[in-house]
C-alpha cells in the first residue's frame, strides 16, 4: 500500500511522518527534478509505505512543489491520501483539502494540534465535519503521538476498501456553478481517458493548468467553448477566474466551519509569539537580531563545539592513520601501495571526513531554528531585499551558511520553495567566502598587508557578495527568467522543537554526506595522489617534484594565469590541489617552494608582487569550491555535465574578476 502525506507547510507534517516511520525512511528525488521527498515504511504496518510530499498551500501550478504533488497523486495513484491540517487554523488549511477531494482519491483528514485547540477552549465536531466533507476525519496531536494509531487504522481501512470521497458540490447556484458544470461536460470524456475526475479536470482547466490542458487534448472548438464559459463567469461575477474559484471554496469552508468549529480563544502560544515577534520581526531589530543568532551558531559550529568535535575526529583519524602507517612499514609493503593508502586514501578522505562534525552541528542548530518557527520569520524579513536580485527570502539562510562551509549551504537549499530558486541559490553560494579560504587570506595578508589585514579580509568578503549580487541579476535575466514564484508563507506560533525531528535531520544530513559525497571525494583523492606521485613514464617521483604529472598539468595551466600576474607553475599546481580543499593551496605552495609551512613574505615575494597577490586572493575567493562542495552540487543538480559547466563558469568569473582587479591596481600603482 502506498500512502501519500499531503499538507500545508508548518502544519506538523514532518512530525507525523517521523512518528509513523521512525528512522525507517530514506530521501530521494522525484524523477526529472531535484525536489526532494521522503519515503518510509510505517512502523507496525507491514507493506505500508508512506511518502512525505512537499508542503504546499494549493495545487495551483505556481511552483514545482505543487506540480510534483499533483502529478504524484495522478500518476502514481496512491492507495490513500493523509491530508494533515492544523486544527488551530482550519479555515486556511481546508482550502487544500477541497482541492484534494476534487481529485477523487481515497482520503483521510488528520486534524493535528487538537491538544492546542482544546487547551484554548476551542472544539470541532468531528462527525459533522466528516459528514460535510464526505471523508473520514481523525483528531491527532502528532508531537505527542496522540491519535496516530487510530489515524493509521482508519487510513488502512480506507486504502483497503478504496473508499473515495463522497461527491460534494462546493458551489451554490450562480455563475461559478454554471461555468464549472459547463466545462465538466466538455472535458468529461477526455478526463476519463487520463484517469482524473471531470470536476477536477474542469477546475484545473479554468485555472489554466497548462499540463492538464495539454494532457486532455481538447479540440479548438472545445477550448473556444470553455473560454466563452469562463468569460461569461468573469463578466457576471465581477471576479477573474482564479479569484472566482477561490471565493467559491472559501464560501464553502466558512459554511462548514460555522457549523462544525468553535474557534479557540487567543492561545497562550499566539500571545507569546506576538510578544517575541515584536523583537524578531521588528523593522529595526530583526536583521541585527538574526545576525547575532547566526553569529552565535557560527561561533559554536566553527570555533567551539563543531571545531572541537572536528579536531577530535581529526585526531582519531590521525591516530588510525599513524597505526596503519606503522603497520604497513613493519610489514614492508610496496612503497607505492603504501603511499596510495596513507597519502591518498587516509590523507584525502580523512581530511574530508573531518567536515562531518561541522555539518552535523550546524544542521542541529538550523533544525532547532526551523522547528521553533524562527526560520519562517527570517524568510519574511529578508524577502523584500532578495526580491531585488530575483530571489525570495528563503534563499538568505543557505547563502549565509555559505560563509561557513559551501557543503551544508548547498544541502540547505532543499528548504527553498521552488526549483528555480534552489538552483539559482546553489550557483551563488560559492561567491560567499567559506571558512576554508581563511588560511589563504591569513598568509597573504600577513605577507603583503601586515598592518591592514582585517581591512583586506573584509574587502574580500564584501567583494564576493557584490559579485554574487551581479551574478544573481545576470542569472535572473538569462538562465532563470520566467514568472517569479509567489512568496506564500505562514508565521507559525513559536513551539519547542521536537528532539526526534532534530536528531533525524542530523542523521539524514550526516548519512547523506558520507554516502553521496564520500564516493566522489574518494575518487578525486586517488586521482590527485596519482598525479602527484608519478611522472609521464609512470615512474614514482618525490612530493613536490617538477616531473610529476600534477606539475606538468600546472605548467600547462600556468599561461592561463599569466595575465593575472601569477604565471608560475607552482601557483597553478596549488590551485589544482585547492580543488580537494582550499586549505591545500597554502600547504602545496609551501611544499613546492621547499619551505613547508613557513610561507613568509620573502618566500611569497619570489612568486607575487602586490598587484598579483591581490589578484590571486580574488581568484581564490571566487573560483570553483572544493570537491566536497562539487559532490554536493552534483547531488542536488542531478547531472555531472551541469556540475562541470557550473565549475567552468565559476572559474571564468574568477578569472575575469581577478584580471580586472590586477589591471586596475597596476594602473593605480
């Protein structure tokens, strides 16, 4: 049995999914798109799979999520739908319910947060609501696991008997009623052929759902008749087609709620949320407060807890590496194989695994912010600013995370409301300078700007953001044109986060990093080791040798960087190894120059002038991120070719920016 879980955002859908499936779940992408869904086996119900569809407010074809949900229900034909609604805000939630009922699939309504409603002296007549909607209704409190077993029992009974919603006409007599029934008769035979109810097809055609119109294969005469019926409805009713159908549904919802619902008094949660929002969404305090909160999270992640755990894991990896190194030496293993294991696998993969605690800790804090309802406020506050560059407020958090590490930032784009915003944000994240580049900035500012290091680093961060803004404007006018997705959102009441939800999210992100990125990182590590260790005749060479394949590649690439002021093969080689980890740029330069970690101003002075040093910093700021980030990007884009194209375009942007800076500084000085 396949059960689809559908509901608005912030209605407790994820909490219910976790209660029903526990950790027995996995994440996947819908075919052809990067929109994510979860699927899991229901605990205690063998053979029942539950699919957590994206949180949406309607099935109008605005966003990719709405299309995905509609297509999943039509094409995959789930045995039943669980429509979860927030009982404390039932009027708005029932709008989606009516659209789902029109689809004619077996369906159960789960009234969530009933404990809050009852606690604030509200009530719902469950039986009367069920009779009015024509579907089973079950009250639950997902966070407390109340009523969840009863819900699953009703869902199983509904699925096994294929009990469809009782046919209900939502519209009373009038222009909307006549239009829907006229269009229903026109599309009836076509709807039967594609397996959808005629009323559902009719409302979708009236609302100009191009996918459904195309699937119905209507003739010119039929389209003309439908257009005449819609025009007549709009003229007589005084509302456009979308407003007319929305008005019809809300009139029905108001009538149902007046019969079945006793509204709650203003809840404690609401009063508390209003007081908190006077600070967190205040015109002047919202952004400084958010910066302070994220500053604390970054401090905990990159300087305290995450760093401590990362250092601890790195220490463990170093200890294991040393033990294996000693064992292989004692065994007398072939030096080449020995180097492969220690310098290739352990050094490369081990350094990448040290990112894992940072990712886990960062997503622990982000899950808490999401579960409390604060992230919705962030999107609300930042939406106006980001719309000017073609994005919505939800893009701000992933871009901010990019200043810490690009890998979790790219993974965090899954929270965005549309595929367009998700892809566009992913392309902008590398322009936000990640913490791994700090060693490069530190060494070069100490060497060339000993008295103005802080100012230079600040300028680099600001320059990266400016390039990101320019790139966003260009992308919104070229690759990501089209109608902007309406930014529909809810500010839920603040609630205590669910520990189970937070821990499951941490586990999901950790496992995703290990399983998805690890394979690509492993392969890339082996390739870099091979290029460093062999010459063109496949003879073993020493580390930092000019005869290595990596040095030869650096020599080939060096002319490309000559116009930027750093055409030495050692610099080009360091930039190649920087693809593994940006910290490797400095260590590689030290090895190739024979000074190890002692990269002083005198040593760097043999390779760089002041203009070329600034140019090099700009290039490192903007060029393609590390292989771990590329692996995450490949995972989200679902295409190796697109990932390579993104990588090339980022390098081109970095080259152009560095060339402009180098030329400008050369003219000034």
